[in-house]
C-alpha cells in the first residue's frame, strides 16, 4: 500500500508508525520516515509517541489498524484528514477518531482492505507488488545456506498461538516426503521457546536430516532465506506473508481463520484449509467474513495426504 502511494505521488512525505519488531524488517525502505511504537512499554508507549510527534502536523492519517491500542495511539497524531475503515469494519472505537472512511468491501482479503486506503487518496494502480530492501550481507547469508537453483522446502512451523500450529509428526511426514523427492528441508522461525520446542519435536519425529535454523536468523536474513526457497510450508503466520513478498510459493495451513481473508495472497490456490467445514459446524446462518473458528485441536483436522497432494501440485511447476 505504501509503495503504491509512492508510485502515484513520488514526492509525498510518508511517516509510518509501527512496532519495533516490524521495523527490523522494513527499516531500509526508501522514502519513509519511521516512528517506532513500542507496545511493550505499556502506557509509557503513548507518552513516548506523543513526545516523538510533538509539534508535527500531517495532512492525512491512514488509520489502518483496528486494535484499541491503535485508536488510543492515534490521539497523539495531529492530522486534518483522518481515514479509517468503513463503519462495519471500524471496530475498537476506530470510527470515533476518524472523519473519513474507505469504501465498504464485502469479502476482502486483508491486503485488499489496506489497498482501499490508497484508493481513498487517489491511487488507481492497486496491483500488489513489493520491494523490501535487503542488505547484501543478508542476501549472501541466505545464498550460502540455500544456493541458487537448489530444491529446498522451508518449513516455518510456528504461528503466534500454539493452537494454530500443525502437529510436529505431520510436519515431519511432509519433510520426509519432500526429502524422497530430492528436496532439502530447512526449518525456520524466531527465537521463542515455543518455536524452538516445535522445531526440536519435528526433528525428533523426522527420518530425514533437517537443517534447523529456528532462532538463528534476523528478520531480514529470514526474508532472504524465504526468497531462496523453492516452496514454503507454514500455518497462519508472518513468514507465510513474507514469502509472498519474495515471489515464493506458499502452502498455507488454515483451520481457525478464513484463508480468503488472511491467506498468503498470491498462493491462495495452494492453501490446505479445514476452515469452511469447521466454521459451518460452529456457526449457524450467515457467517460474517472475518469470523474465527474456536478450538484448541482444529489443526489436527488437516491430513498429511492433503498437504502432500498440494506439495506435488505446487512442485509440478518447477
């Protein structure tokens, strides 16, 4: 969305308020001033934001986050035009702090919702494209790990919530299958205990020699690795979308959220999902587009054979 605006208005000054983790991924973007909002500081984060923006006045605020935290944070931003979501999607009090709304959309992907903000300020080319600069040393790191033209399956197994993770023995089964097809398998992810433990369980359950890189890479190194991958396997998690920005096919695993709304945008045809059957069992009548399914064991409904079939389908194109 930001880069679509830059293509339409190349001289426009853009300030982006975002979290400190996300900043590590995007900090090299051209033409963008970043202001970091560190939510880990609790109420101090709002005071710090107000201090950082003191005396600043903006022409337009694009209020693209519907969390209550963002609604409160927006009070520190002085802007003439304050654009938010349409009334149906302007949750958590967002509609109270905006004075314009983007066009309503019946069944949008999250990306399409964001692009509605670009459209609201006159951008006409809404074709998604990404250019996230990666330092040469991070690209070299990834190419040393995964040389060009390698056949590599990267598994980013962990989502932010444990209930959205697939079973380790099933990840291992896919890794073993990929190995029989000549693919090297690399495990990737962040440094949290949850992610490390899941990776260790996958390794223990696998008969193959897996390269465990979980917790060993920066976000930009991970982005570069995802670019070098042949295919990525992931649940509803950030690295799936990072892979999309690099043009790498993604096999997404979905049970709790609607992949039509939050799936890997350019690989929606490669998703393995049980969401539709689960949500029909849990809800009656017309189901709102963003409704989440509830349950700790829904991911167990995704069968290994279905993922193997999708893997074969994706790999036919190589």
